[in-house]
C-alpha cells in the first residue's frame, strides 16, 4: 500500500468514523487481505460507523442536487475514492469527477478530499444514501 493511500485512509478514519469503531476499520483498510471486507462492511453499516456530528448534508440522490454541485465547484483539489469496487478503488480526481464516476455505480464509495468526505452507501431499494461530511462538522448532524 502506498504511503499516500495509508495517510488518506487514516485521515478518513480518524476524522469521520466514531472513535470506538476506528481501530478495527483502520486495521481492515491497511490489510491487503481484509481491505475489501472492511470497505464492504462499511457499505452496509455506514450509519453506525460515521461520526454523525461531521455530517453537513445527507439524503438519497444528494449528488444530483444544486447544493452539491456548488460545493464541488468550490472544492477543486484532488480527492481519492475508496471502494470495494476494484474499478473505482484508489482512483483520484476532482470532487466533481469523483461524484460523476461514483454516481454511475451501485457499490459503495468513499470520496476523501482535503477537509471533507463524501459517502455513497450501497444501492438498496429506494436508492443510495449519501453523506457529505466536513472536518468541522455541521449543524444538521
């Protein structure tokens, strides 16, 4: 695993995951054998793992909203996608590019950027729940 990816994963876990769940998820992400199982588990239990105080927006179809499009226009730095889908995992680009790619799939995806994270849960009946989180948190949590 590259040092940059490790730093991205560690930053995501330490910033956006509930403290009591951090150690196990980071262990899984850093293990070549357990990485996809950890990401898959995250997909099914994001609500239990995420520090909801960091959520600033959430909802089904959130990536299609004008608010998220404006947010992506303001956040033009590079971000990384973490996903159990090998076609998406470890891709990098702008938030706008990452949202477009992740919105096409049905598997979960975590987009980690500077000061924010965006989570797509796995597709279920009714759609995919999506969360926008910021390091400082939000009032809507």
